[in-house]
């Protein structure tokens, strides 16, 4: 898929706030993953909606300082994010339709993860 968005290769901040249950948006998950891959070295702040974060390239997380995840349906991938977000200073979780049990279980199971975290929001 050709789009002008693929021309951005040094983004520092990327917010993707559209829900992913719409068929048209789901079809663009690969586009979002391409944009994340192209900007993985420069990306410091990322905000995503839904489960697209779990299928994103792992190198996307290496330089992140801020991460916001809104309404992921499955929090099981959060441990992987914790392992690869060593520079993360701010984490915001918006669990609109979910409780936080799985997320907090992951936090308890990884007590040394996110050593630089100084801001946490659970909305």
C-alpha cells in the first residue's frame, strides 16, 4: 500500500487513536506496523489503540520514553513490552472495557521491569 505516511522516517511522537474493530482500520494494521518499523530508531512517544501493539516490531519499543495503550483486548503481551522498554519513563493504560487483573499480574511478575518509570496512569 502506498501512502505519504511511509515517507516519515524520523518521527519522535506517533499517536494512533482510531479503534481497530472496524474492517477498514484492521486492514491498515500492516500500514501502521510499517510506519512503526520505519521510525523505530527515532520514536520516543507512542500511543496506540487496541492490540496492534502486540504485533508491532519489537525494535519499536527500544527507544520509547512514553507509551500509551488504549483498550487492548489482551494484556498478555505486556511482559514482552516491559522487557524491551528499558528507557520507558511514562506508561498510560486506558482499559475502557477491561479490568486490570491481567495487567497488574504482569506487573507483579516483573518487579524489576521498567527501572526508569516515574509516571504510571491506569484509566
